């Protein structure tokens, strides 16, 4: 028979409830702390490596493709730094005073050239079915970490904002990767293909003495990045697609370049396989990296919680309403650089320099530069054009 509790018994149960509540709060705090520790430990474990990846340091990387040949110059060549100075395209000195070393102002035709590179690249990639985006350029540190970057590491490439849990992005891969965080996508929505323009910020810690002159290694730059989310069985195919797009873009600009299957020591934590594109930079007298494409398999999606539900499971996994009840699987993510503006400007200036000190604009870019066909020392205002 149901009866009222004695006041003392009632009070005792109330106290027990309070103690349980307080204990639960403590356990939840402990769970958050342990989860964070687990996340940190897990982030120290890199992705698996594709069986065809060359084992060893960067110099063990193997050649996938060589396109074009070196430009022959019947005159003494200049590097982009000297060309930019003579054509009044850059100002490193003022930027050093205002911001510090490895910053720059673009001026005159260089500004229009940057915009042309971005717009031409976006137009070329979007017509291949990619959705164009601009992204936030500040992200939470947790998103940065889940994408495989280490804002808390020694010699980090990441600029962190003091007193916050936020960082400046080093690539649009990070905010694009975060769009579908903690979600389950339908299989029919895949692949998701994005092409994003953003500014990128990198500390370049540990890079002292490596091509420090000019635009090659800077703290801030514009970049167009491609990003794909797909089913696991399709990621090898989409890596080939991304490399093909990159190679097509650079071939259309007339660059001499090589594509390398990067060795295991150069993959970084997220990449299962990575291909770099290195273009010939005659002023520097060597090949320089202008792009890379990586298949990160489920390394990022596991950390970001991005899954999809297969739409064609075994018949027993359908609900009464005919909806798939198959367990969700992690998507694969891929990223590739379509246009890193400073490196592209280096290639354009150094490969298309003329004996009279001018620089010819490759034909694909001319409609995006108001018809400008050549940059000359007289082109110190927007819209000037010199025929050749």
C-alpha cells in the first residue's frame, strides 16, 4: 500500500539526489578532460599510408608526370623580386615596417593579376561541378586540430588568437572541412565538391633560409582550394580528378612542371597519399612547389564526425517505410590547391619575362585583366594595355 514517506526519510532521499547531481557534474567535467586528453593522443597518430607511396624522406618521392620544357632565354634573366621592383608591382620594405618580415603590398598590375588568377581559377573549377565558396578565416582551435593541424605544437604553422579558442586559417580546407561537422549525409548527396577562395596565414616557423627572398615564402596570401567529400570506395578516383584539374590549369598557363608522388615522410598526419606539383621558376633556378593534392581518407571525417548513410544496403536493413536503416559510415575527404597566388605570380613573372623588362600575360588570363596583354614599366595604373 502506498504511503507517505517519513520527513527524515524524505530529507535523506533529497540529500542523496543532491549528492548524485553534484557527483554527476564532477564526472561530466572529468569526462570532458579525459576526452580532450584522448583527442590529443589520437591526433599524434597519423593516417595510414597508401601501399604505393614511396617509403622515405622527400627525396625518395617518385615522378608521376613531367609537362612541358624549360623556357630558353636569349638574355640574362631576372627573378620575380627584381622584376617586381622594376615594374613597380610589390613593396616589401613598407610592409616590413607596417607588419614585419615576409609581408608585402601588391601594386598596380600585380593587384589585377591576383584577381585574374582567382577569378579564372574559380571559373575553370566551378564548370567542373564544384560549388564556389568564400569562408571564415578564423576558426575554432578544435576544428583546426580535427583537420590534422596542430595549433598547440612547438614550431606550429598556426597563428592562434591570444585569449580565445580561435586561430587564423592556413588553408580553406579547414573551414570547408568543418561545414558538415557532426552530421550524417545521404549517400545521394555525395560527392560534395567545393572550391573556396580565402586568405591564408602561416607562421612559417622553421623555414628560415629557405627561399626567403620575395613572394616564395610569406605569412599571408590568397589561395583557391578544392575540397571533396565522397564515399570511401570513390576517393582514389577523385584524387585522380583533382590532380587532373591541377595539371590542366598549370598546362593552360604554359608552365613547365612535374607531378610527384610524395614519399611517406612528407605526407603529414592527415594524408593517405599526396601528390605535389613543382613548377620551374627560372629566376630562382629551380623547381618550386605550387600545388598539392591529398586523399585524407577518413582521418578528418572521424575527428569531425562526418558520416553518410548508405542508400543501398541489404534488404533486411530497410525500415517499414522503405528508408535505409544501414549504419552510417565515415566519408572520405580530399583537398587540392587550385591556385596559390604568390607562387603563381612567381611562375608567371619569371617564365614570361621579356628582354625589354616587360612580362607577357598568358592568353587565358587576359579576359580577366581587362584585355591587358603585357605588363610594362609604364603600366602603373589599372587598365593600361600594350599589344605585342
